[in-house]
């Protein structure tokens, strides 16, 4: 009987807001402090947040550096093939705030391509390409071109 009476009275007192139990719960577990929620002291939590910010800044810096390296490669290729410049690439390079160079592997690839093109453009490169061609094939192409020119001239000129 005392249990029934106690539960009825305490339920009515809680509804009035005069009971001390709710206030005790708010003081103990209802804190809005993120350090306590994470199970750390205030100093540990601040150190953790500081580390997280530093790691994020480092990742963002590396990401910007990689983007700038790629942009440098695109700028180089645009110059090489005489394509229009891109403002986006130039902005990415400027955002890196450092002297951006091509990575070593990309630099080797670009240098190899440049050497191959230089060899093909040189006189010796032309001679090598002629050696790979068949002389009979060259002669046939020349005769076919001459006959095409004659036919075109005969069609255009009435005197011939």
C-alpha cells in the first residue's frame, strides 16, 4: 500500500515540476559539452580538435599541390600543341602558392616525347624514315600523283 501511495504522490509532484530528480538528471548527463560526450577531458578534446584541423589543412595543401601539378602539365601540353590557354589551370597554379613543377615521372615522359619529335623533325630522322620505305612504293606513288595531275589539267584546260 505504501508503494502505491508513494508512486501516486511522486507522480503528481513530478508533474508540478517540484521534484528534484529531473534537475539532478540534467546536471549529470544532459550536458552539452562535446568533450564530456566523447569521454575526454576538456584539454584532451581541444588537443584532438587541433590535430584534426592540422591534418585537414595538410590534406588540403597536398590536394591543392597535386591539382597544381596536373594544371602545370596541361599548360605545358597546351603550349606544346599550340592550344588555347585555360584560366582555370592558371588559377589552380596560383592557388598552390608554391613553385609548382612537374613530377619526375611526368617530366621524363614529356622529355621522351620531345626527343622523339625532335628526332622525327631532324634531317637524320627524315632519312631514317626514307630507309624504312620501299623505293618501288615511292616510285608508284609519284607516278600515280603525276597521272592525277595530268588528268586534272586535261579536264580544266581545253587546249591540251
